[in-house]
C-alpha cells in the first residue's frame, strides 16, 4: 500500500530540525520537503513512481526579483498548461497549480493572495490536486499541510480564478514540466544539489 500521506506527515514534523541548520542549508531542506509533498500528491493521482526523497520550494523573501520573474514566466505559459490539462497528450499526467493563501478573519478563514500582491499577514503557497473547472473559475484540493497558517489544511477544497494561480506543473513521461517557482528557491542551494534536482526530476535551474 502506498503510504505517501504518512511520509508527508513525518517529514512535516521533522521540519523543525531543519531550522537548526545554517540558513542556506535549512532553506534547501525545507525546499526539498515542500516539493516532495507536491510531487507525492501529483504522483498519487497520476500513478507515477518517485524516488524515496524527491525535491523542493521554501520561503523566499517578499519582493524577490527572481520569484517575481518566475510568477511572470508561469503566467505566460498558463494558457498552454490549460490546453494540455484539458486534452492531455500521451505521457502527460499529474496536473497541478499553485495558489497563495493567508489567514483572514471571518468565514472562510482565509484569503487568496495573487502572485506579486502584498498581504498583511503570512502568505503560504500551496500545490494542489484534483483541478476542476467551476463556472468562470476553478477548484482544487490543497496538497500539503500549512506550515504557518491556521485556517487551512491538506485536502481542503479552495475556489479560485486564473489570476490567483502563481505556478503550474505536470509530468511528461515522468519529468516535471513547469514549476517555474522552484528555481528561485533553489538559488540558495549548492551546485551539487541543483545538479541532483536536474538529474532526478528534470529541474534545470542553471
């Protein structure tokens, strides 16, 4: 039986250990675990088998130029992503989008934060699964537990629009397509770690 959910929970509980490392190394460890959760979610819904410890996406400072550029790059490719999502070519599966959330007073307890927008409180970005079209927008389930937010949880269904999507990705013949926001986070990793991501998951950030 696939125990991906249990693996994600165990890794989430061990995130506090990463904080005792140097800032650069801690960021890389959290990055690996965050994308591990996303990749496990995608793999569970696509039938793709992943290595035991895949890859990344941590906390990047607000206004980071590289992340802003990644959001713009993802937005430019979003129409093409939707074409593949609606009519997947052979070997394409595990379609996912990333959305930003922050805690908010009153129902439903959270607010969407668009790419590049500012927010009063902490903003977390979540990979999702089960993308569905709903009227003029979409809905999907959060693919991982929150690290800092209090009013959302893994598996919760969120409703959003195209403008709320910060990134997208899918698997093409087992390799990741998209995931533009991974590279700004990997900028603080070593050359060896970036090479590992490229060799195992096709994430080329050099």
